[in-house]
């Protein structure tokens, strides 16, 4: 597992928590299961450009902030 992926995962988790969004709510907005979001936040999944774009929009961040 790459360091970059872990850093991205941590940024996503921290941003979601800062906005007080539950994993269940964020997963629903992303169109994935809560378990899949948990894996994303653990750095276990490689994200596609479209996934990063969706996550950034939900978390009110620039894509570069989580790329």
C-alpha cells in the first residue's frame, strides 16, 4: 500500500468528519456501500479520477486537496 494512498485516505476521512458526515451518508452520496467507503478511508482501494472528483465535490474540496 502506497504512502500517497494512505495520505489521501486520511485527508478524506478527516474532511468527512470535519463536515460531520457519517460514512453511511457519504457512501450513499457516492453510490457505494459503507463498507467500500471504509476501505477507501483505510487506503485499501485505488481511486479513479472520477471517484476523486465526486469525493472532492461532496467534501467541498478541490480535487488537488485529495489527489
